[in-house]
């Protein structure tokens, strides 16, 4: 007797093979029958008109905090995601040695990942010290499968205390960090993550602890990662946003070789206007392969969706010379932004940037979101360039005039510069390239800025159904089997006998992401950006429905994934 039989659906199994009409039989959380399934079942679902696919796997999230107040990890679950990897960029909530460290980590997450402080204080219990205790306390309380890398910043803070910021680690401290990392991996951590990126600052505005690590420390922690089965590496460096330097690529290669594990970084931007940049970035993977290492770039398959504001920390702080001005108290900030000489300096320094940051200086291409001042009424939804043309003024000055009138509260949506056919053709090449992998949603972070969690349905709607860039089976493989094999996830990523029954059933004629909206549903009442899914009818995790007829069921069948037990070792 089957627990569930899903009948008459178009099965897309994740392998890249052609879809086939058939049924899926499930017992004890696993797929036990495929094709023409005659066995009786306790429950049945008629999937006529629907595709049945493996649940999508999101390889780059920051759900480390949200998991405590939202075990369904919305909206990822509604978009068909059944497995997520958290603990990226070197940022985790464990290990933690006491309240002082917990307070430091909370304020770091506010600054670096855009998580509201009230949500971190009221929604997270902070009732653990070790990484293993953190994982244990989640067991049985999650709707999706979730695995965690071990973050460098928490490790460094736990060992070095306040010296973690501003100091190189001593030999005994490096050994202590490596030991603490090995302990975390034995408890189930899926690997090690770190950041040396200039964009990552803590709650005090100082570089995060991992940015003070030298090569000796980085390689010692990479070797510790390789001492446990089923682990992987993740690293963010300055060149991820601009252009990877030889020094950065050499560090990535050295870490991958030391651990004998693949290393991923994010995020790879692709534009026909600067084709040489993404080719240069992907070349790091080629160099790594020649030296017995593996480097994989994560790349998002959709565009846009990044909200900015001069009131809060955002990517504009990364423009040369802008950080100190935008970090100053609001009255000082307003005075600076009104001052013609300061405007001249800010513009001149900003327009020297290259790489991914260059899109920030397309002043006329910002769409105006929410406005507050009477003189800004009617500007919502319009481009700054159009408004500037009407006023006979410069787009940069027009942008600042609007923002200052709103006392910095204006919502700004930069528009993509690369929504052209050639750029999409180049993206398709990258999606198919073994040196890249779809991902980089940052789901669970930057909650007031973006909603990357919606990418699976948006990708299917835009690139498969509307643009016809690739087939359903290829797109689904890129979001299921490819990340499953990268992380060595056992029995996940495909529809096959013996595999976990992680499934999504969707209508290919309708599947899409709804528009991004604001919701005030975080602990403490803070807002977040959110997008509903369209056309996703059912989502199953380990054979249990977590979404039925497009709505959450409240079930919590997810597994807290543990390295070695749930993952196999993948070597370069």
C-alpha cells in the first residue's frame, strides 16, 4: 500500500530527459514507483495538466534567523523550493560563546544582511552555544530540508573575542578555530564559508571578523573542512562584485586544493555590454581545474528586484567616497546631499566604478518607488530620467532632489541595463557551463531590499515559457540535479526510485512569480519584500505536503541536513 499516488502528471525527473506522462508512488517519504503505477494508495492526487518535478534546491540563502519564526521559509516554499543551503558568506548564528558574542552577531547581521534587529531579538531564541546545539534545536521544526555551512565570523569571534576585529590570529588561535570548525562539521555542518569582501561591515561599521584573516588562517580552515566527509567551501572576495584578481583566484584555488572540495562564490553578473568581465570571472574555474581544484560561480537567472534607499544601508554605500556620507546621522546626510559641492564630489567618485557596481551610477535608470513629500506626488513608477527631462535638469541632481524632499525615505528601484537578447544568450551559455551554477538568491537576507527567493518560478516563466531559451527539462535540471550533485546531496534532486519524495507540481501554462510587494509580518512588525507564487499547486518534502492547492499546510517534515549522513564527498 502506497501512502500517496500522484497520477496523470507530466514527469520531469531532473535528469534532463524528455518529460513523460505518468504517475509517482510514495511510501515512507520516498519514491517507490514510477510510470504506470497500479498499486493502491491511501491518498491520490490527480496531476492532469501539471508538471511533476523534483523540488528546487536553493544553494545560497541566509535563512539562519528566519527559520526560527517562519519554519516554512516563505516565500521559498511557495515557489517550489524544498531544500536550501544557509550559513553563507561567513555569517552564521553559531557557535556563540555568550550574550556579548550573540549581541555582536545580531548587530552584524543587521548591517551586513539587512535583518531587522527586533526580528533577531524577538524571533530567535539564542538558546545554544555550539553549532551542534543550533542544529539540534531545529530538528523536527522545519518544513523544508535545510543545511548550514559554518560561518567564519562566528568562529573567529568565539575564539578571539573582541580581537576578532582588527587583529591577525595567532597560531594557537588558528588551531583553536580549526578545532571548533571540525567539531561543527562533525555535528553536521555542510562546510565552511567566509568573506573578505569590502562590502561586508559589522554593526560598528568595521570590517567583519573574517576580513582580518590571512592566508595561513584561510588554508588551515580549508584543511579542517576537508577532514570531514560531505563538505564544501564558499568564499566572497572583493572581485566577486568587480573583477577577480590573480591573488583572489589563487586563494580560492589554494583553499579548494587544501580541502579537496569544490568552492563556490557569488554572484556572476552577465551583460553583453561587458562580455569580457564574465568571461574573465569564469576563467577562474578553468585555472582551478588545471591545478586540481574546482571553483564554481553562482549566477541568478532573473534580473532586477533590488530596492534601495538613502535612509538605510544599501549597495550605494559601496560607491567610492559614499560610505561615510551615507553612514552619517540623517540631518548631516541631508545637509551633505543638498550641498552642490558635495554632490559634485559624490558624482565624480561614483562614476569611476567598473564591474557590477557600474549599474548603480545610471542615475536616470532608477524607478521611483514609495514617495512621501507632497512635491513628489505622482512620481511613483516613473524613471528619474523621464522626470529630469520634464524638469530640464540633470538626472543625478533630480534623483537627489527627490530623495532630499522625502527626507531620504524614497524607495528606489534601479533598472537593469542588460535586458537584451545578446545578454540573455550569454546567460544561457553560463547556465550550461560547468564553471557556473544557478543560485545566489540571498533568501532570508536584505528583507527590505529584495526578494530573490522567487527566482525558480520567475525563471521558468521568463526563460522557458516566454523567451523559449531552454526546455522545461533543462531548466528544471539546472535547479535540481545540478545543485544536488554539487553539494553531494544523497537521494535528492531527481525523481527516481529510492530518492526522497521532494516534489513540486505546477501548471506550466501559468507558473510565474507575482509582483513584489511589501509585508509587515516580521517579529517586531518590521517589513519585508515578498512575492507570491503563481501556478504552483503542490509541494512535497519527504513525501508530506507542505503546500496544497497553493497554500501552506503547516506540516514540518523537513530534515536538518548533516554532512556525511545526508551528503557524500564531492572532490574537485
